[in-house]
C-alpha cells in the first residue's frame, strides 16, 4: 500500500524533529512494509510569517486530502504579541476543528530506563502506562459566544462558553471504552458535575454508553480536581482516563510530566471513521516548540517518531510496523543512546539527527 | 476584643475536626488574647436532611452577621444521587457567592517532618511554601447561561459560561500582589490566553495592575497547563500563584497533594474590606468530608485548626495569636504526635481529639 502523509513541521524544534521522521520513513521504505509519499507545508508562526495567518486555506485543503498529518510544534516568543486570532496556536485549533479530530489520545508511559527522571518517587511511576482520551473539538475551546466586550464605563467583560452535546460525549466515550477493552478494561471519567452542567451531562452520557454497550469494562467517575490529585498521589490506579477538552489539556500535561519522559510522548488526534475504515488523523508530540533550543540539534525526536508509530497503528492498521518502530525506540534507549534532555548528566548525549539515525538503524 | 464566630461543621469528619476548634478556642480564651463567641449551624448534607436544601436562608443571615465563619466539610455518598441544585456543595457555593468571598487563599506548605509523605522526591518539596490565590466568585462556577436543554431529537445540550470582568480580575490581582509584598515578592499568573478570551483579559488586567501599582513585585505569566506541569516538575519555583476559579480548583489541589500534608492544609476565603477594616471571611480545610473515616476519631484536625489560625490573622489582625497557634501545631508535630494519616506506619497514632488537645496544651 502507499500512503500520503502531510508533514507540518511548524516552529521552534518542529523542523528538526520532523527531519527525524523523514529519516525513519526512509528506513521503513527499505523494509518494504509500505510506501509513503510526503508533502511538507507551513503551520503556526511559520505560516503567519509567510501568509499572515497560522493556517492557509490551501494548507487546510492539503490536510483534508492527506491520509494522515504529522505536526511538529507551533508557537514561540516571536509571535507572543500577536492578536488572539492569528496566534500560532490558532492554526492547530483550526486543524483540529475543521478536520473533526475529536479524539485526542495521549499515552503517558514511564520508560523504565527513565523512571529516575520523574519528579515522583520511582516506585510510584515505574511501569506507569495511562492512556488519556481527551475530547478535542468541543467544550470551552470552541463554544460561542467567545468574546471580549467593552462596557459603557470602559471596563471589559470576557466570555467563554463550554458546550457539550449528548452526541459529542457519546462518541468520545466509545473511543475510551473501545481502547479499554484492548488494555486493562478500566475507564475513569473525569468532570466536575458538582459545579458544571456540562459535567452533569458528561457523567450521565458516559454512564449510559457504559451500561448499554460496555458492561464488561469497569467504569469509575472522578471529579477533575480530585483526579489531578490522584494522578500525583497514585498514578498507577488509572488505565484509560476520558475527559473533556479543557480538563484533558491540564490532566494530560500532569500525566505527561509524571513519566519523566516529556520529550518522548506522542499523541494522536482522530476523527470519525469514514467509508473504507479510514479516518482523518493528526499526530504530534506532546511537547512544545522549545524555542530556546531550536536549531541546536539538541531536541529529542522520540516523541515525534513515536507519533509516526501511532500513525502507522491508528491510521494505516500497520500494527506490526508500529511495534517494530516502538521496539526500535526502546532498544535505542536500552543501548544507552540519549539526547541531552534524558541523559543523566548531559555527558555523552547525542544530537537530534544522531538519535533519529540510531532509531532508523535499529 | 470579642469576636463572633459561626461554626458550620457540615458532613463527614466535619463535626469532629470542628470539635478540635472548640478545644483550641477554650485554650485561647484562657490566654486572655481575645474572647470568642460561637454559634453552630448546619450546612451541606446535614442541612439537606433537615431543611431540604444545603443552606437555609436563616443560616445565610447568620453567616452575614458573623465576624467570621469556620466551615468543616460538605458532602458524602448519602447525597450523591440528589439533583444538581440541592447537592451539599451547592451550600458552599452559595456561601461563597452571596457573601462575596472572591479571594481564596490556599497555602501549600510542606512540613519538614512530613516531606517523606509526598509523592515527590524530598529535595523537590522540602521547604515548599506556595500561596495559591484563587478567584472564587466568578468564572465558570457562576456564569450564565448554565443549563441543560433538551433538543427536538431528544438529545441534550449542556452549557456553562465563563465570565470575567475587568473589576473582578483587578481585585484578585491586588490580593495576590499585596501578599507577594509580604512574602518573596514574586507572582505567577496562570490562564489560557491562547484558547480563552477570559484568559486574554485576565493577562491584560493583571499586567496593567502590576504596571500601575506593583512595579516592585516580579510578575510572570504562565499557561495553566504548563503551570500544572511545572508544579510537578519544580514546585519551588512558585511563590504566589494567582489564577481563576476553575484552574484554581485544579492547581490548588495539585499543589496541596505535592506537600504530602493534605490533611494539614487550611484555606481562607475573603470578601472585600468594608468599613472599619473588617471583611467577610470563611475559613475551611482543603480536605473533604472523608466519609469513610467519619465518626471514628481518626481525622486529622490540623487543617481545621490551621484554618482558625488564618482566621485570627486575616479577620481579626491577631498575628501574634496566629503565630502562637501555628507554632503549637509545629511543636506538636515535632514532638512526634501524629494522627493516622501522617503516622509513618500507623502505629502510635493518636485520635482527632487527642491531637486537638495536644495542640491546645502546646
Ligand atoms: C497549544 C494549545 C492551543 C494546545 C491546547 O491547549 O490544546 C496545547 O496545550 C495542547 O495541549 O495541545
Ligand atoms: C466542593 C466543590 C464545589 C469545591 C470547588 O470546586 O470549588 C471544592 O473542590 C473546593 O475546591 O473547594
């Protein structure tokens, strides 16, 4: 089979880690598993500099036509002053929304070789393997009204609106329960039904989907604030954790940080499954654009390459190739190859390029 | 001077830890520092059982008349099934809103004797002393519309509204900057201006208040998701952390959990300063009602007694008495007295009553 990938390197370290994807794709092509065609385009600050906006219509059209999208990272201090609607992140948000990528999968895995890098005590994180399922196209990110108005006395009033419908909650619940079936069979659902009506509906709908379709899966409801606490206190109690867009943003970042492997965590953002079983999908590292080390061959490409592995698995059904790639990452780490962010003392660290080549070779 | 305190023990372990306050108040009366009169009333589930709602109007009137309010905890499984508007937490939310308690102060302090109880490595939390300043009467907790509507096709749509005005942000910013002046002179302000208009206004107003009145204080802006990460990675980088109601709910719980002393952390919720320098104020532990150990003389009363210390300090200007009480807590811990939640192996732990008596004696 031949697949068409749109690469959106973005800003900061984005282009460097995306180069790692190219290196790995070359190696994959040689294995004969599949053939990949790539196209590259601009997003984020890079697109603002060129087009005056963070996502050109022509780029969106390409994204719609691609079999999958790989994105590096967006943003940086250069664009910090720009207006809300043309900031680099707006390009990412538009991609998510316009492509209908409603299910954001963020694995938080603690690599044994890196457990000591966690802020948490080793025994609390060793073996940690959580899958956060974050709703990505609803909630306060996109609800209307979303505006700042000026009052008669010159003061301002800002409004954001969190909206969730039965349908939006149902489809993300299905994603979470289906994943749990392939994992340990446990789902925790986090909301704040004691304060938010969207939390009341969230709990109600997740409960109904569970009762109707997934009686074999264990379901637990947890308040989002308590969930954040429990992630710190005893993270291994969680397996699949499903939550809304905003809580998912915060909780997935906490979970990622726990692992001590922030530079290593991939993510997938999936749309509905269409005809032929294909679905729109975007894959990106959890880490940001790290402008402080951009261009210095210091970035860790593992999260980006791991995102390619998720792409093989979730978009193309190439589970074996994904396993091969994940195995190459594990082996490369086990052999002691480290970028500076994960080297015990910074000594003997390799660069972004060398890491990608080592993984490609493995 | 004589002060009038309204005690609202609430549910679960609330009545037991509130009994600890009575024990300490007796000891304080003997020192002659001040005289205190107390009144006790119902809130939360206890009030639902009696009045059919979590806060009776007559209780609210008493709260308005009191010099300060001490609250234990609300909620429990008994009331889990009840409707949104009459759940135990609604009583607490109404108290906050109707009394205008817009500034929630949550210290996250790591007691040296308890640093090993933290999930984090000791060196990351030893000496930790963060003051979280959470906006408490605005944002998504109270904005309208807040409703669930049924659509023509039978599906539902839930809406919550986050609203912030210039004035609301200004007054909480002042609280944070004023506190920072008495502490290390540093404020971090957390929002999501890359996604939320209320975050844009929050950042703008905090920046303006800083520029106009607090040039001597160091101000840093941080995105709320990154803030959650940083709290786990390197918590000691923060001193005063100011944020909105919902982010404050989650971030303050993360910070509290880091300390390893969840059962020990007090909080203050303050209103505007009125004539005579007095302000409405409610003091409560950060921990919940812990129904599993309710009535067993196992709860740790330190967070509740620490809340009384905050009351002496912030409501009555009795800084010395507050120091005395905080010192008594520290001394009691240093002498090895422990309730079960903080005893290294549960052995030799004392009960709620004995702990309160030890502190009163100290
Ligand atoms: C960049 C930003 C808009 C984004 C978000 O808030 O979703 C990021 O934090 C993420 O989690 O992918
Ligand atoms: C009980 C609940 C309504 C409350 C809140 O969300 O504010 C609690 O979590 C808190 O932080 O005091």
